[in-house]
C-alpha cells in the first residue's frame, strides 16, 4: 500500500465513478480499476459495492476512507512543511553565546538574518565557551560563538568573525586617564577587575602579564561586563574590555585607553559540528556569517 493507491481510492470514493475519477487523475480507467482491486486484495475486504448504476462505499470502505483522508492530509502537511523548511520559511537555530559578547558584536548579524528570514526562530543561550563547545559536540547547540580560536578538533568547523583589541578602562580620577596610550607593562601595580578564570580572555590576559614579567593585582573577577564597568566606576580597580564595547560606553566617569601595541584581543569565532546534519536554516546563517563584518 502506498500514497498513490490511497489517492486513487479517495478520488474514486469522491466521484463514486471510476471513469470520472480516472479523468481527474489523468490515468486510464483500466489502470485505476486494477489499482482499486489490488488495494481491496491487500486489505482483504471489498471497499466498494459495485451496483448497476454507480459505486457505493461499503462499511469497510467508509472506515478505510476516514483513515485514508487522515493519511493524505498528513502527507500534504508533511510536504508543505518540508517545502517551508527548504525555502527557509520555518525552522529554528540554537545558538550559544558567551556573556562577554552581547549586542556589541552579535546584534547586527542577528538583525540581518531576521530581516531575510523572519519566520526562523533564533534561540540564544548565554553560557561559557567550554559549555558551548560541549553543546556543539553533543548536538544541543547548532552554532556556538566563542571568544578565542578553539584547539583543533576533527569534528569542529570554524569561522573567524573579528579580532578586537582590549583597551584599559579606568576611572577619570586615575592618573593613567591622562594617557593617550599605555604600555601593557604599566598594569603591574594596577588593581584589576578581570573576567572570571573560566573565561578564555582571563587566560589570555594572564599570559600577557606573565610575558611582561609580573603577576597582576586581581581585586575582582566577574562574568558580566556591566558589573565590571560598574566596579570600575566605583574605583575598585581598572578593567580590560574589547574596544567595541569601550566605544559604546557612555559614562563621564570612565576613560578607555588603548595599548601601545595590542597585546590581547577578543577573537570572536563561530563554531559548529561538521559531523552532524546541518539544517537549511543553520547553513544559511553560516553562509551569511562568512560575509559578515561586525
């Protein structure tokens, strides 16, 4: 039994006439009659009472028709939904983003994608880079955005989206606020508010401090950039933030100072699992990201 047989049966049941049904279906009458007989043989019951003037559905035929309509409707819905998915009229993308990224880096890409495909749902989850990698590997996430280039893994594909240098954010009363630029070594005696130790940027900053021969004076660690900014404004210490975030901060108490040479950069990278099936919506998101400049 296949969908074609059910369609033939439903049309004969609608017309109650094999000749008219064959014309509608654009097949020959003998071929349609044979299809119905084969179907009856397969179900083991007569579906039509073949009277002298016209066909009538038997009790078995009535029951079979009710279920055949449900199957045909489901098949039509399946076909329509598949077409919608392929044409990017519906679908969803599960995206993991670290807290440091925020709107400064991601909103423009999201906005462009939603304008092009308004019916695609974008499900954003704010978690750390390690959790994002795990979610990508296990299939809980379709796409992940992480703040550094990941170690080489056979199952991961990556796109480098941007490389943004960190700047030193200080209170305006800090003597360093008078500097147009600053050497990284000047941070040796500066109280610092850093990203939490499980953030990749924390490791990059600590590596840079070690390169310049000092251990930083860390007075606070956080996963939230807004908290780090507030603590800097409260004179608890200074912090290091990507330049794009610094340029969006409107606070008269704070001053952002570039480094003489960019030592630490936020490297925003998109990752996905190349060994898992990629939905059409995800594929198009990646294609758009490849040409996107944040």
